[in-house]
C-alpha cells in the first residue's frame, strides 16, 4: 500500500503537544509514523487511512497536508514546472473548485501573490491539457485546497486533506467577542497536564471552548466526528474504510459526578456555553454559574486545575464603570482575583493564558512555569501558579535601612 508524507501544522508553541498526540493516534494502527517537529507543526507519514484518523482524532493539528512534491527552486518557473508535473487528476476532477495558499520563510521571491498564481496556473493547465477543461477558483468554500511552502532554497506543494481548518469542529453555534480557537484550547489542556477525572474549572469561560474540549475528552467524542473533510471528495476516497474508522469510535461511560465547571460574569455567555455544550454532544452535567471571577469559590473539595483565558482591556469592563480607565480596572480586577485564588484555591494548579506578559506582576504572584505560545500572530504565555499557602507571593521590596 502507498505511503505518503504528511505535515500537520499547529499553533506555534504546541509542536511537542501535537507530536505526543500523534504518537497516541499512531497506536490505533501501527502504520502512522511520527517524524520531526519543526516550528509550526509536525512531519509524519503513513497510509491514506492514517490521514483519515488524524483528521478525526487530532485536537491540536490545524490541518493534515499531504505532500505532493518537494524540490529546490530558483524562480517562479521552477515552481510552475514542479506543480505541473504532479498527477492532480488522480486526486480530484476539473469539476471541483480549488484554492491555493502560499506561505514562505526567507524566500528570495518578491511576490507571494505571483507565486500563488503560478501554482494555480500549473494545476489548471494540466487539467486543460488532458481534459480541455479546468477547475474553477473558489476562495471561500473550495472543494480542494492546495498549499505551497517556500523556504530559502526549497519548494513543497501539498494537497490539504482537511478542507476547513480542524479547529472548526462542526458544533460551534455562537461565539463571544474573543473566542479561543478549539485546537489552541485543547493544546492548553494537554500542556496543563489535565486529564479526564481531574476537577477542571474555567471561571471566565466565555462561549465555553475550554470546557467543551475537556468535556468531549471525558465523553470520548473525537473532535472531527461531527464534520466533513476534503478527503471525502478525493477520487481515491474509500467510503467503507472511513465508515469502519468512525465505527471503531467507542464513547466513554458518562461520569456520575461533575468534574468540569465553568462560570462567567455574563449571563449571555453562560447561555451560549450551555447551547454549545448541547451542540457538541455533551450528555452529562457541566455546572455553569453566572458570577464575577473575583467572587468564585473552588467547585470541589478535591483540588484540581483552574485553566482560563482572562479578559483584557474593554472585556474586563463588561459590567464595569465606564468612567474608570481600563488600566486601573485591570489592576483592580487582577488584584481582587489574586486574593480569591490565594484564599480559596489552596492546592490547585492555576493556569492563565494571556497576551499580557506582565500578568504575574498584576496578580502579585510568582509563576512556577511560563510556556510561550502564539495565538495567531499574537505572542502569549501560559502562566502556571501553584497555589501553596505562603509560597506564592512575589518578594515584596524590602525597606531600605534608615541612615543614622
């Protein structure tokens, strides 16, 4: 059987978590091999059915890209020629719509737009030469996505097996002002060390992304079970094998006691989270409460993981005083939130994901770990605070001795 090379991109900072997840997926069928991590993703290889499995099971990958060709280049004509040589007609037909995207790192080429056009022209010219007809371009909802990657010396062209990005799970009905992408939320859960059965609390849950990712893990619901993929339109698509892979999914027994909890200052967000939990197929109780984060209490006697994406700027003042400056509001908010954590969450591991790199100073807490991530182009940190009484305060500035 034919083996293919794949590249699975992911949010930067989650490469190690994705490699670990792919190793777990490879245990389902020993044909998937995980290779090297690079900034922004993980290389692996396997059968076409392994791409089916990654699309179904991966919570962290953004896409699953099948490598069509890889070679050195000097100019755009080299890229055109390499793309023209590939048997695109073995994968899809001229009746399918296409979209081409190109990314580059240190490429000497002056225009990515022109490079994108050359790749598109090569694919269309190949179809026109063989069938006198060519695929149409659809930039919004294409049947097939072709991805080009350029570094300083080499060009790689991929066929996207996923279609819509994998963070689009197919359940989301509504979002708040700043929704966290699902694959980033899943990566944060893995990085925090949280496992099903351990208490989890998101006190600023927004539209519920972190809670839903965790709840699907508890339920044994694969992230891709409720959506469609581009590979289902491939000429070589094996419907029976795909149904067999989906049929092998086994749901976990429903928990008898709640272990996942959420709250938010906004009642609208609580309603939104509840709707999204239902759409995501969660059949067990996830207690939700409308309450300000400064007023929360630990939802269980057993310490667990508190993981949240705190608000920033105007989002802090959803019900705040519009006459108060955002900076002052943030200081007051995080000062009060810090007191709540110290007083009510002893023994908990607290993880705060934020683009505000000065957050520990606002909280007057010393982080035990900080992990860099990128939310798109935005540099962020996942700060860990271990809530051990008496050991988590930042060192207070000692008064200088008074000269005699």
